[in-house]
C-alpha cells in the first residue's frame, strides 16, 4: 500500500498546482483554504481532513487523463479512491459535497446568489437544485450534516488574497486519523 501522506503530498504539489476551472485559486490552494476554515471553526480531525481532500477527485480525473466534458463525478472519484486510507467519516462528507450544494440551493434562499460563477456553471451539469423529494432523501443520509459543513468551507475557500497553509501543516491531522499504512 502506498504511503498516503507521500501520495497526497505529491498530488498537492503537482497536479494540484493547476488552475481550478474558472476560480482564482489553484485546486491545492482551494482545498488548503477549506481545511484551514474547518480548523478555524473548531471542526474535528475527520472533517478537517474531508475539507482538505474534498476535491482530490478533480486531480485524479486529470491524472487518469479523463476528458469528460460533462459532470466529472469528482466527488465519487475522490471518495472511492480515499477509502483505501480513510473511513466513511472522511469519505462520505466528500462523496456528498456536491449533493450538499444542490441541497443548499433548495433550502437556503440566498445560497445560490453567493455561489461563484464556476460553481453555478457546474451546478447545471450536476442536476441543479434538489426537488423536495431529493431534499428529504438527502436529509435522511448519514453524514448529510457533515457534508453541508464541508460544503460551506468549500464555498468560502476561493480567496486569492488569503494566506494559505502548506499541505505539510495538516500532516498532524492526517496522522491522528491513523491511516492504514502508517499504523505501527
Ligand atoms: Fe471545492
């Protein structure tokens, strides 16, 4: 099993340095800011990790040379890939973070107006705002509340002027989560 910290560090340093479609920060900076916001909010380690890793699916899709012009389902790519190292308390909020956007569009009146232009554009491909039936189903899922929390840090993590910690800063958080290949 590859060492998760080494693998993730390389992903943040390489593929992650590229622009994040239509946003003013790179994918790496975006995820690092999301994690910093989670930490500042006093979130538990598993949610700091979920915020830190929520968009690695974008990088995995790029790394595997997929050029899907439609919805890339990056949330599923990330959650499935990360399941080798992390439990559902990390991977499920990641898997649901796109659904959480669609949920908030339906349940919070001013949420849509605060989305970035790129996020509005991807919303259309992701299915738009949820129907009342979809809202009920979403609420019934485990980790739905955590996914909404990750989504809010996600949305706030696109500021090119904000100081951003390095990936190494969050190694301690990941170490505390007892990743399989790092257990003694
Ligand atoms: Fe994101």
